[in-house]
C-alpha cells in the first residue's frame, strides 16, 4: 500500500516540507496508518497518513526503511536523547521531549514535568502507537499521561480523552524554573499543563529590577513569579480565574507576593490607561489570535491593540516584553506590527533582544510552521 502524490505534492516533499494536503494526493489507502509516499515510481518519503484529514500526509523520513513503524519510533528515541543533557542538569525542570514536526514526529508532543511525561497526539496514526510511545518514555519518567483532549483531534476523527498510559500520574507536580517553582495541573491545565516554550524568556525576567510590573495573559503567574523577585509590585492579569488561583498558590509557595486580576486583557489595559497608571515593565503573552490564515487581518489588529495599549502604560525607559505564538504572524509581520504601534503612540522602541523558542522546541527552516514563537524585549523611549 502506498500514497501517490501529484507534482505539487512532490515539490513540497522534495523541498523537505513535511506536509501534503488532500488536493495534492492522487490516491492512497482507505485506512489511516504509516505508508510510503511516491511520485510516479519515485519514493519521496515515509509518512503518517489519514484519508479523513485535509492535512493528509505528514512525512517523518525522506529515506526508505524496512519497517516504517520502527523508523518513526526511532525518531522519538532520538528526540528524547537530544534532551537528556538538560534533564540530567535539571531533573525537576520542565522540558519538551518531542516537538512534533520539529523532531520529525508529526502531530506528537511530549512534555516533561519534573519526572512525569504528558503525551498529546493530534495525528491519527499515533493512536495505535501510544503503548510503544509510553514504552520509550518509561526509562526517563515515573508516569506517562495521555492528554488527548486537544480540539485538533476532532478534525482527525479522533476521540477526546485524558488517561494514564503508564505509572501513577499525580494530580499536580512542582516544576523548578530558574529561581522559582511552579505547580502544574497535569490532567486539567491548559495545553499539556503549562507553556514550556516561554521557559527561557521567563527566567530572563529574573535579571530585571524596578517598581511596578504588569504580566498580561499571565496564566498561572508564568512571568509574574520571576518578576516578583526584582519588582516591588507585580500585577498578573488573565481571563481564567482558575489559572489565577494557581498563580496565587505558586506565589505563596515561593514566598512571593503578586496581585491577580481576573479580566479581559483588552478591557483591563484600557481601564489602566484611563486611570493614568504607569509601569516599569509590561509582559504581553497572548494566546494565538490567528489560528488560521483567514484570521490574520483581525489577529494583526488585536496584537497591535494590546501592544499599543501596553506602550502607553510604560514610563520613559520602561521595558515591553512582548510575544506572539501564532506562526501565521511571521517574524517580519510581528516586528512590523510593533513598529506601527511605536509610530502610532509617538514612542521609540529600542530592541534589547529578539528571541524565540528554546532548543527543545526545534525549528526546521524548510517547514516554517515549526517557527511560531516570537519574543521581543524592547525599551520604550
Ligand atoms: C499563552 S498563555 C500565557 C502563558 C503564560 N504567560 C505563561 O508563561 O505561563 C495565554 C493566556 O491568555 C489567557 N487569555 C486568553 N484570552 C484572554 C483575554 N482576552 N484576556 C485575558 N486573558 C486571556 C489564557 O487564559 C491563557 O492563560
């Protein structure tokens, strides 16, 4: 059984992009699974395949292999091996062990939280392989949980569920990050429990000092906890009261004080501006406003609005730490949006640092969708 693609599909795979959409698939098996991809008689790749999905072919290898399943699982073993140095140095830390396409493991994410693994599979062919995935992870962790409740699974025709794959999964774990510790709700937290991609951007905050800091889209106090080490007053804002309750618990656990505000960020930023409030530092870490290409224009306006309002709240010489995790808002668009916000507010933004994803969220230049996180540290003059 094989998948046959047309010339456009072949061009994508030959350029080492990993995806071929339904319109470029000429024929394929009736059931999902792992299959070789051909253009005429030429073998191009081995791929995860789902005849029900618009994203039909996701390549994981560009060479032949006798046993495709073994070859795919070897990619997982290789991904885990790349993180072993970090795990050895920081066993109580949080790291991504498998970053989907970035590790040639399309549709599979594995996060490590202080000795416990959380797996999320969003491509059909992984479903039958979950016992083998847990088997590979066992030597490195005390438990493996399947957090298969991501909405993206519905588009693949997969059920939503959360269940242990191996070991005893605790209700919560404590993860060490820089000089703070934070709690992770493995079964109920957002995504797989936390946002590990901002780890190094959060610890960067520990080097900053000032009077007042504002952490907008804070979740469980991600940036706020690190900021509370060096700022006299820290306010964390999020629309999720549940996340903010965790933020308060995290602050108490670290002997730190933060204020939490449950609000819509757009409304709250407007209210602060109206009240004439000023800050030395503002963090903006919004959810992906653009979830598809069609949302981009609306999302661009939303990103610009929050950045514009944050800039207005900053004192002369204050710092804006701003992020976007939507790959549709490319790096040039992100910095262009910030430049527009700077012009409109008649303030100068000086770049202190341009940052992105840490090593455990690898980017493939051939597959631009793997580069999604932008993070800028800017001085506002
Ligand atoms: C990318 S996460 C932030 C992660 C966090 N900064 C961290 O480092 O852990 C985005 C957060 O924005 C919150 N959120 C989404 N829409 C919001 C809105 N309109 N106003 C305030 N918070 C919102 C979500 O509840 C979520 O906690």
